[in-house]
C-alpha cells in the first residue's frame, strides 16, 4: 500500500507532526537570518554523503517498525537511491543556514552503473545535487589515473563546478592528471565563502590503501594523511581562514585519531569505513550505529572537533550544524543522519497478511518519533529522469551473455551425503555426483577462485575464504548472463583484505567446519578457499577436524601451510565482521583489515568477463584446486 507525502514538502512523512519545514536542528540553537548563527556567532550547515559506490538505485531493506503500541515487526522498505539523496539535498540546502554540500569519496566502483558508463552516470547524478566539494577516495583510482580523469571529465561537464580535493595525492610526471596537463582538476583545498565568512575545506585520501589496494599510476604517490592535513591547515590559517573542515576518505577510527594529533581543525567529514553514526535509538529499528552523530574529539590544542560520517551506498544524508564563536572556534555542533526510505511498507512475514490502515498509521507515527533519523523521501523526479536511460542500459545488460558453460556447476554446501538436502536444485545430476560428494560445491569453489584472483589484483592475496551459504544457485549448462551472476551472489557483501596468521586461519576453518557438522547443522558456514586446501575428518572431535593444510604457490604447486606466517586473505565483509561462526576474523581490526569495497557479485563478474578467448568458455577448475581435498564422512 502506498502512502502519499504531505503536499507542502517533497520529502517528509514525519512532518505531519513536525510541520512542513523538514528536519530541524536542535531547538536550543538560536539562528538568525542574517548570519546563520546567534547574535555574536556564525553557523554552518554541512550536508554530506560518502561511499555511494555507484549505487544509484534504491535497494530493498528490512527495518523493525512499530505496527501497534509495544509491537515491532520486520517491515520491508525501499532504502536509499540517488534520486532520494538529490531530493533531500535540494530541500535542506534551500532551508538551512549557510549550507555546504560534500561528497567524501568512493563515488565509483561497486555497481553496473560504473561498469557500463565509466562514471558518467555517477557524475550526472552528482551534478543533480551540485556538490560544492568532492574528496578523492581509493576507488576513484581503480582504473588508473586515466580512468579517474574520465570520471572527473564527466563531472566537469556539468554546470556545478564541484571542486575535487586531495591534498596528499601527488600525480606523477607522466600522469594525465599531473597539474601541468590538468591544472585545477584536483586541488589540495578549497576556500568557500558563506555568510561573509571564509571556510577552508581540505581533502585527504587514505594513503596506504590507495597505493597498495587500488590501481593508481606507478608514479602517483600519497603522502602521510596527518602530516599533510596539518600542513594544509597551517597554510590556510596563514591566509586568515579561521573555519577549517577536513573532508577525509580515511575511515572513522582514523579520523578520531587524526583529530587528536592536529591543531587548528574544526570539523572532519569522513568516509571510507562505511560507518553509520547516530543515536542509540537507531537500534530499535534494527540499525547498528558505530558511534554518535556527530562524534566529538579534542584536538591537540584542546579544542572541539566534530566528526561525521554518513554510512554508504546513498542510504544516508548527513546534516551537521556547526556553530563558531567570533574567534572561529567550535562552540556547538549537532545534527541528524537521515536514513532515506520510501513511503510504501509491507510485512516481511507474509503469513500475517497485509498491513491494515491502523498498522500503517502506527508505522507513520513511529517514523515521526524518529525525529528525522528515518526519513520517508519522495525521489527527485529530475534525477529519476536523468538516470532513466542508464537504468535501461543496466537492465538490458542483465540479459547479456558473458560466458558459456559446457557443463553444470553444482551447488553443494557440505561434501559427503549426510547433508545432501542442503544442495543442488538440479537434482541427482549434482546431488549424486561422486566429485561433489568428495569435494563439495563447484559454484562455491568458482566464487572462491574469483575472489582470490581479484584479491591478487588489488592486494597480492595469498588465499581466499568464502562461506558455502553466501553462494545461492547452481550454474546450468549453456549461456551465463549477468543476471545469473547476481543470482549466484545476491547479498550486499564486498571484498575485504585480512592479514591473518596461519594459526588464526586454521582456527577459523575449524570453527566453520564445526558449525556445519554440529548438531544444529549451520551448513552455510562450511568454508571454501582458493589457494588453500585441507582434509576434513568428520569423525574427529570439534576443533580437530581440519588437517593437512597446503598452500598453492604462483606456480600452481601446493606446499605445507605455515601456521606462523601472516597471510593476505581475500574474504567478504560478512565474514570479516565475524558472522556465520567466523568470529576470529571479526577480531582482525586496524591496519590488519582493509575494506577493498568491491561488490562481491561484481568481483565474480569481472573474473568471468576476463576469461581468455573470444568465446569465453567457463571450464571446471582442476580437481586439485578444490579446497576440501579430502572429506571423511
């Protein structure tokens, strides 16, 4: 059932109770029309997103919403989409004091929109918002400096004059973005004027990840984030700029640590870690904020620093209000992370029947009580029209045949015959196949191989690990389409690099195998790997079932696996977060974890379209490559 938004605003359902002016800053903050602040102070509104990763379409999501007093249910909603971002940005920038619109990096890579248009769709979507500034993220470099220039060229084709920032990116002498040949395309900082005040914005790009896990030109380098930021702040201060904002693509924890080492910084608007910030009340809706919005830190000179991130994939628009005294110091900051949802709701549990009018009204009132955290949003029609031809191109591409398979690729979670019910939809041709019973699923093994090869491309991966349940369908004999790839890997996972010792990897494998073979039969946890193989003996006690581990070298030969060495592991975000009994992976944090950010279905697609030969034949992997080298029932 559809619910219409009030006619006096393009955005909000919750304004039924809050009026039609949209989400409001803290009512204790007195704001004047002339200065955007109190009588002696200056206020600024920062509207920001980060890490939209070419996710221009809305996506299906489930939230826990109130359908009656004291009753919360899992309700299906539409989440995000760039047309909703545009609607909210236009509304808020027209009604808030001294707005600045910021995109904090990783605009591209992660959806077919980028694959098909090389950033043109993203650039035009961004130009429908007209961001004031945009930080270079690591994924902006996935197709070398030339690929970045192509994307920035599309961005410059609009009338927005978005300033692209990165103070610590140094384009090499042969780069197409070297300032000699592309002056002004990427700047270290920008100085904007709002309310008669100068605001300095400094761009910072994560250095190590971009250099080593993306694909910049060999002579393009990245200097230390903190040292570069301080140098830029000092320079702006010398120019008389007293309001300074870092717009970083370096991660939430890094931003907190950086703030404590700097002097002269007021605000950090960040990205890279895909971090949702917000109030504890978000948890009742099934959301998991990693900290408050904004997060407060203290700089080296003992002054307030406000830090804000806005999750990922165009799900959230951050609205940060900052008030400065007449010395340019922050005296107050507050705001909301607006989670953008649709205006139509259905139950996840179909057995309970459709929502009644009373239940829909209860949901609407629940959204009102969120005070703008959950923001029912009508998409901007101009952005929808702008993206329509690209969307049609994307839909058509879904039907494109990307490879041919001369045989079936069987789905199987666990080898053997005891758990055969958790296996193929193709019937006995797969379920009774001796190879599948001995070694497990062909499709799971294919996915693991794709992850390894993409991991080798981005960070010299030694091995990959994928859980059986993350792979959902067989591959039948014949043509393979793009839609088939996304059916095989339908979840919202991305590629992650973990630096793990052999001992930790062995522990993870034991825990996953124990979960799959245990009394509760969590078969989806069963591990698959490319580059690593082992024996599983189901007769042995928990914790001692995995043995004979061997690692595959670049020459294709297997050798004994060193438990004391640190290995580069390619896995998915779900497992890296410690889910599905991979708890030891969840303990790997800081510099030992790098979120590469590539969509895991896109990773498989890239592997398949790069098959050698014009005919793109997808052939079975050698039997010796299967990670369960031997399975004892």
